[in-house]
C-alpha cells in the first residue's frame, strides 16, 4: 500500500512498497524499473508515468535524495508522481492549475527517481549516521586517520560529542540550554571541541583529526557527473572518474539513452532557493534565450513557493571564483540540453525570521550567535524540540570523558518538520507542473489531398509545434550533436510514392513561448516571429491505399497519422 510520504520520511522498504503499489494499481500509466543496484544491494528505482508509458515523447525528469540526509527530496518527488497519477486516472488538474496547463501535461512523460542514494538515506533514517551520498569507501590509503561516525551509546542516533578543551572553538549558549555557539573574545568558558559521535580510525593515541563531512563516506554524487568533472584533489567527493558510482552511472546511462527529456528537477535540502545555470560563468556569458526561459521558471517557483531562483555562479559558489565541477545540473543543462536546476527545499531561514542574505550562499555560513539562538528557540517552540538535544556524559574508548548529544538535523534542520511536509509537496508540485507544461507539442496540423489525374494524388502535409518550447528546447542545446531536427517518414501500403522521398527533413520548429524578459511584445515593437513553428512538405502518391506519415526526432519522439486514398 501507499505509505504516508507526505507526513513522514520513508524507509527504503516503505518507498519500494509504495512504488510497487502504484505500478500494480495503474499498469496502463506506470512503468517501474530498476536502473541498477547499490553497493549494499538496494534497487535504484525509476518510475515512468503517463498514458502509453512505453511511447517515447517529450519528458521531464525529477530526482531526489542524492545527498543521503536530504530526505525531503524523496517526499516531493513522490508527491509530483502521485499528483500526475491521479491527474491521468481521475482527470482533475492538480493544485488549481488551469485547464490549459492540464491540456499541455496530458502527453508529457514523467521520469521520477525519488531516491538516488538509498544506502546513505537508510543510514540517516535508522542511525542518524551522517553520510554525504553513498556508503562506499574504496580509498587505498589505509593509514589515514579519520572519524567514523558510530552510535556509541546505543540510543539509535550518532549525533555529536563535546569535549571540554581550553583551545576549543565553542561555548554553551547562556540563553538556550544545550546549544553550542562559536566562541568570542569575551567568553570566559568553559570551552569545547565538537566532534562527530564516533571513533577515530588509525588513532595514534594523541592526534585528533579534524572532522570532515566526507570522512568515512568520501563520495559526493553531485561531483561525480561528467561535465567539467575534476579529480578528487581538486574537487572533494569527485570519485575516481566521472560515473564511478553505481548511482550516478545509472542516471547518466538512462538519461543519455533518453534525449526526449527536456526539463530536469534536482531536489535537495535545505535553504529555500532555486539554483540555475550557469555554474561557471556570470549571466552575461549565458545564452540569452536560455536565460529568459530560466527567468520564467524562476517566476513560477517564487509564485508558488516563495523561493527565489539564483545563478549558481553569481550567488552559490562556496569559494569566490571557484565553480563546482561534476555536478548534476551542469550535466543536465550542458550535455543533455535540459532546463535543469536545483531546488533546495525547506526554507528554515524564513521560518525562523532570518534576513535573506546576498549572495544567497552566505545564508548557510554567516550565522551569528543571535541567529543560532533564534533557530534553537524555533526548534523548541515550533519543532517539538526534535533538533537541539541535551548532552549526556559518556566514557569514550579513546578520548575518555565526553558528552554526547547536540543537534539531530534530520527533522527541523536539514529537512522540514513532518507537519510542514504536505504543504511543501503541494507547492513544489504546482511550480514544477508549470515547467512540465512548457513541453514542445508537435502535431499534424493538416494533410490536404489533391487529385492530379492518372491515379496521382498530391499530399500537402503540415506539421506544427503548439507547445511553449521549440523542438530543440534551449538555444544552447542546438549545438549538441544528438539534438536532431524533426523529419517526416512516409510509408505506402497498396499505393506507391512517386515524388517527395520516403524521408524528408522538417527542421526544428519554434514554440510560442519566449521566457520572461526576452523582449517579444515590447511596447516599441510588439511583434512575434513568422511561421517558424510550422513546416509544410508535399509528396505525390500513385494509386489507392494507405499512406502512413510519421513526424519524429529523438527528442520529440513520434507522432503518426494515416491517410486513406481511394
């Protein structure tokens, strides 16, 4: 049966049961397949949703939980999937979206991969043991000293340890018990070091290694994709080579084989922001047609969720002039020609009432003591005290007397409280369904027949694109070698094609949409383009029979029409 994913975070077993239930309940709308297996043997599930799910046509991709702790991504991905299932099964357009949006959605395929990192997510759910992405560690350096997070006291969660130390960087808050804040020159102590709850591998008895978020799970899947990949010494978490991980390789292989994907939603937590290309250059260097499309997507995101959409390069670099390498949205945009972007779900900062910073990335790092106290108070008052926990004494096998406790980030910090999940799922589904409604929509506009005498008939075939996006999707994607133009195939049964050729190029067909701020409709010259979204071809057939017309490309899939000649 369907698990209650809108009100809690699902285990792998519950997620699998939900997907299998949907596939069994709606066999005409759903295909469930595994793209591979993880190191620990879990399936990498992909759901395909839509009428005639085996027929290739314009499609969107949604994924979540690439980073193990970012569980809300799975919930929103499942929410989008369920909304589309009910839309097709019951006919009601979700979230009070317009009938026009519903009409555009009817023939769009949805590929949904709700959990890219099932191994890591399972450890976070069951143990609160921090894992960046997957749990694999094949590093050959066995002599290194590092922290291995472990639930030392058996309470079901590997949290943090504090150790009193005169050189420590932290002090206990005087305003909120159990909250640790950064030390200032005015503090009198006691002072503390903060470490992960766990043990030190290859400990020499004296030297304590600095904690690292990649300490015993060194792979960050969002650095393992091929576009602009850089080795691990340049980009921490990169892996041995692009696609070295089963999870990223499965995504790469499937999406490369499915050029019909035109939009890509990569769900993360947290922050309350959308992050779009470019990731390595400012907007001035971006294809301006693409930028207008992303501005439109950003407007919808902010309308439905309150989240701004920012440039990855201009507002989301962790270090100035040091772009990320090998991330998924760069791959989606640059190599797959998609409207690819990240959404960092769950706006903790807005919930607490903190001011939005610019560039946005500073919201995560530039938190002063008052900000931390505000977050802790919000946790007590609005999050049932799930996140900031008390400290308890413990005898550590290597360090002696320590205290265990600190922050449990799973619910209320890195992911929203359960009570807010339904609204977040609905808001983001509404925003993304508008993006999906931008799909190119080729159709046969007309097939006119004219008798020429001597058993000859001329067919004038018009194909047009009534969708928002052009058949090439993005201006920058035209250059991709695989992004072919539409062509027309002609097959005759009982008659004979005598003029026009059995395959004819139709070219790319423009859509009617232009994004936001592109300039079409400006007061000084409010005109659009000519008939660039329509192509007309003629052919001559001899005799009676059936002519089958197929307009197709690898990106658009195929549309078909039959004409009977008497």
